[in-house]
């Protein structure tokens, strides 16, 4: 699997995003990365992402030239004006993640399901890149 971002850049992004509430007084909605699990079989790729509390209508799944993009937005809850937030660790705001697959996928057969806060996407590999068994024929000895 070819990653679109280096893990070191992601670490720096995460550190900066975690520091942003203190730098901005916590008033700014922020973009956040999307953690994914990706599995490969000879026939397909499967991508899973946990998206608890996000409505299905707020999720977008696109594929273009073997690049899958998952994006959406998690809307912050309205806070009571009389109280004071002591801890705010849940992330709100826009999210997006793109993956390029090493083998050609069949974009017309991609399926996405969203159940119990888990997004599962199945991307079948194109027929011409799937492994296939080649029968070995016995040559006849006609003399």
C-alpha cells in the first residue's frame, strides 16, 4: 500500500492540531485526520474507519483514478453558556483522507456501508490484475 503522507508528517500534524486549542483559546473548529484500517485479499481491498457520532449524510466517499477519498464533517455540539468546559478531547470539524492503491480497482463495483458508526468500503480489484490459475497443457508426441 502506498501512503500519501509520511508518518513523520502525520505526527507533526497531530502535535500541532493538539496544541491548536491552547493557541487559539479553544474557539476554532479544526480539521483532523482519519484513522483507517486497510486489508488486502487477492480479489479486493477493504477499508474501515470508525466514525462515531457522525451522520451518514455528512460522509462523502469518492474514487478517481484508483485514489479513494473519504471526507466529511463532525459538527460540534452547542455548549451551555452557564457551564465551563474542563476537558475537550473529542474532535470536531472537517476530516479527509485519501489513499492510492497499488493495483487498479474496479471503480464501478466499489461498495460503501455505514453501520454502528463504522464505515466499511470494499474496492474490488480490476479483473485483469487479479491472480488467475493458468492451466498447463500436455504436449502430444505425434511422431
